[in-house]
C-alpha cells in the first residue's frame, strides 16, 4: 500500500520532512495557515501560500484548492492546502482512514486538538505529543543524542523555552504590527545594523552574521514573537538547504512510516 502522507505545517522543519518523504517516493501534501509564520522562508514550503509555489532543493510545492489536489500529486509536486483544521481528512474523495498518514509538524509545543477523523498513522513532532495518548508515535525534535528518535510510548523532551545555541540569534518583534524588512534573507549584517522595523521600533543584528530567516511582511506580529534568525556563519548555502536538524527529524519520521507499513503488510 502506498499511503498519502499529510503534513500539518510547512515551516523549515516540516519542509525537511516533506522533502525527504517526497524524495523516496511517497505522496506528500501540506496543510497550512492562511498566513504562515515561518521564519526560514527560503527553505519552507509554506512560502507557497504567499507566492503560489515554492521550490526547496528542486522540489516544488504548489498552493492548490481541493479540486486541484490530485493534479498536483500526479505532476510530481507537493500540494499545499490552506486548511489549519485538517478538514481534508473528512473528504472521502481525497483521503481515507485506511491509507492516510498524518504528521503534525506545527511545533505548537502544547497538547494538540484531536484530529477530525481517524487515520492509519498519526505522528507528532516534539513537545505536546504523547505516544499512545494523542498520537501513535512521537519524533524527538530537540537537539541531543535523541534527536530524530521515534517513541512509540511516552513523550519527547519537554520544551526548554529557550532557543538552541546562542540565544541572541533569535530576532523578536519589539512591538505589535507588521515587520518592514530593510535586509533580505541571505544578506550579511553587521552588529548593530538595522535589519527591520515594526512601526517606529527597530530590530538590529546582535552580531556580525548572515540573515538566515525573516518572517513574511504580510504577517501581523505581536511583541516578543520570533520574527528572524541570524547565523554567525556566513555561508549563503545556509539559506538554500534544509538543516541537519530537519533531516534528522525527517529520518525519524521515515523510520516510523516504514515500521507502520511493515505492520500493515503482515
């Protein structure tokens, strides 16, 4: 059986999962918000919401409606549907409880709401999920020796509430409003240089580095929300390639999918 794999969320981590599953031949689709919050937009399929289509490492995701869904799959693309409530799972013409797998990659870091329909496999990424309770298996998303591991019982490590690595790298909104970019993703920034504005408030680079991510200017942000990411490394490939973390998590997802398929064949 070849399942349809639905991924909730199209940010950089979710996109790494989608990319790896697509590359090995699975049919993959993405469900997103009407205004995604991804920061690393150059490697996030969610950018298709704003641009109509997004290519990550040669793979295309396209914003589609329900009636275009199957056409995109047959074209070898990843259909992206604006469907935050996963209502597509109730569409008997597109999904089936016996052959649909769901991966929740929204990284909400809290217990998710129940799915609107039964599915053959439900995987959760990171904190908020407990295998055997609100999903079938959990994939560890926190950097450590357990990154990417599959838990068929229990939960992932709890949310540390701190960014990984140098905490200064995370850029946060200084006020409520819309981010007005003065730099583009991939630009080199000097310490203290203004990267963007929110109203009259400015966002400055905390050190010399590469602007690796910046939230879309159409998103209305609240003060304190993560809106950007600076990397002290200056390699522009950092903006074009999915991260090692995303690929590690994707490896755990692939393991869980293959284990489930083996069980279903026995």
